[in-house]
């Protein structure tokens, strides 16, 4: 993919050059992608990568995803690349797809959590690509999401600023993320292709491109540790609970009777019951999974800081197109499942 710098203002290009200079000297920079904002550092700089882990309060054995500027650079950062990986890369990159591949000698242990594999992708965002090009072909960016570990992922520069502003060297503002959910992570074991984390590209789309069945490892233990795979993740500070349609407003009214405030977030066109008092606030997100996913994290950020006692989410439909959203909400609610309402 050719980089279209004409879409970026001179001011933005100057900011990108500044960010690249910071990263080349060990700086940590938040930058936009089409999925979420990343917290980036030069993949070959041990001190800078250590800063990323410290800033996020991320466990050292939890690997980072490596971002590269174009498919042609893949051979520099991975080896023994299977044919299926090349097919997916050529079809979906730049885009929200991370490939787990055997790492090359250029990828150090501190990026992969000691594993011999590494997650790699080409982001589909003009600012991210311009930053990668400014760094040069011998560099790549190791970047988890630009937030505290386990918390709601950031989909705007404001979200990053609220969580990390004084801790990092620079925030590149690229507007709101267009997808809003993290990348799909795909692994390879001989002839088996596995989705290790659902995301912006559906399982069916991957199967269609490869013309073969793909294994979904969403709720099973994988031998490979990947980003966002722990049971509790993507979580607001406010307790988040999932409820089916018929139970969600009953629960909200029960909480209201105890003078507890809840925000009720739904997707379906349900008839609203009579809501008494000011303890219940209803928000309806789009009923299309792509639109819902785009707005999910921004909505959770908004109401996590609005003095509610609970965030009550309507359970997503049991459809393949909602798989990534269901995954994120189950992990966001995991820490609060045992709490009594």
C-alpha cells in the first residue's frame, strides 16, 4: 500500500517527524490505528520497551504486537512464514489482522514475553503508516493499547490523555478510531489456522479467503500467549454486568430502589418500560455489530466517569458477526461476575 501523504496536513506531518525522532531516541509515543490507539516504542530498544511495560503496568510475560509499514518488510521480522499467512497478509493488510509467526533474530525476548513467536500487523491508518515510514524500513513499532493494563482500550487521543498524559513523551492525535475494536489475532500450526482473539476481521472472512475451516480458540487455552487473552480485560472501573434483554431493566429498577445509579446500554429495539426516578439512564448503541463496535469503548469511557454505580449491558446476539463484541464484554465483566446485585 502506497502512503498517501497528501491526506495529512503539513502540521500533522511535522508532528509525525517529531514523534519518529522521539522514538529513535528511546521515547514512548501514543499513536492512532484503525482499531485502537497504541503505545509505541522502537522494537529494538530495550529501555523504551521496558518503559511501555512500566507505564501500562503490564506483566512482563504478556507479549506486544509489532507494527510494520508494509508487507514487503514481513521477512525482516518473521521467518518460516506459512503460505496461509502470506495469503491473509496480502488480502487483509493494511488492516485489523495480527499474524502470530516465528520471530526473526531482530525481535528480542522482551517484546515477545520470551516466546519464539511474535504478533505482527500493518495498521490501516494514515498517521500510523506515516510514522512507520518516518522511522525507516529497519525499524518497527512494538505497541500494546495506550491505556493502563486491563482497562478500557482508547479509541481517541482524549482517552489516552486522561489515562497516560504525564507518563508518555507524545500523543499523536489521529481522530477517532474507525473500527474501535482490537485486531483479530491468527496463529498457525502446520496446516491448522486458528483465531486466537476475535476482532475487526471475522472468522468467516478468514475462512473465505483461505477456503478452509479455521479453529476458534476463544474459550480454550492456547499454547501461545497473545494480547487481550486473559479472562479479565478491557474493563471499566465501574462494575459492568451483562444481562439478557428481559432482565436488564428489572435489574436497573432493583438497583434504583436501593438508591444505586445505573446506566443501561442496549442494542435492541426493545420497548422501554416506565423508568421512575433519576437513578437509571438508558443508552442505545447501534444494532449493527460494526457500528456498535466502533462506539463501544468510547461509550464505556464516557459512562465510567459519570458517577454511576453500575454499567448494565444487554447481552449481544449469539451470532458470528458479534463474536468480537461478546468477547470484549465477557472479559470486561469478568471481575464483577461474582459480585451480588
